[in-house]
């Protein structure tokens, strides 16, 4: 009997030797949960073609870094504009990662890439691209962002391994004053 039991154990061992069990941290491609934090760039100095951040904007980037301190951000993305790169810089430095550029004219492709990559991402965009990317990820974009003075939105979109999407819209830093907001409808259609 002992010999039969030993043969059975060896047979099972040989059978499973070629079938290594997956590691807990390995997930099939496209199945890694996704968390995306999306913000518009912080306040800029002027309405020039590629302005830097104002002092108020620089303060907001520090507030963003403080808000995301324990979020374990793994990737930081920005369009190739001074104001977006500067907004992304504090979080990237804090996370120990480089800022990765993305093309705001290919948001569908970028959304697909984020979904395939999974992980935790900060994406810095613009008043029109941030809500649009939120929508492409399956989140709720909310109302239009006020181009002139609304810089405090922080969208959080999560996509679980089963594909379930959740989104939350939070505010950070100096609050946007909705009661005294002025906005030129023509400016809301500008790309950036």
C-alpha cells in the first residue's frame, strides 16, 4: 500500500510540474484594474499660445501632489504644453516617475492604451480634453468646464477586472466660484 501511495504522489507531482501556478501579482493582459486621476492644467499666466503656470497655478500643483500623496500613482501623463507638464511635474517627482506625453488629438487611442496598461495613472489635460477622456474611459464628464476660471476638478475613474466602471468628481485646492463664474461660450470651444 505504501508503494501505491508513493507512486500516486509522484504521478501528481509530475503532472503538476509542467503547470506552474500563476503568481498573485500576474494578471492576464488587459485585466489589471485601472485607476485614472484626471485634471485640467492649473492656472496659467496669460492667454498666450503656450503659457507657464501662474503663482496660483504652482500652488495648485503642490495641492494636487498632497491630495495624491498616498494614491500610489505609477504613471503620469501630460500633453506637450508647458502648463500641463508643469502641473504634472510635482506628482511625477513625488512618485519617482517621468512625465509621459500623450496626444490630445487621439484621446480614443490613449483611452485604449490606459485600459490595456492598467495600474494607477494621473492624466493632465485641458478644459475640453479632460471631460472627453473621462467619458471615453466610461466615466461621467459632468458639465462643461468653465474655461476662464475652473481649475479645481479631479476626476477619478476606476475600471475593475470585470470591466465595471466607476467615476467620481472631486474638487481640490482653491474652489471654483460657480455663482460668480463668467464664461464666453466661444472660448469654451477652443481646443486649449
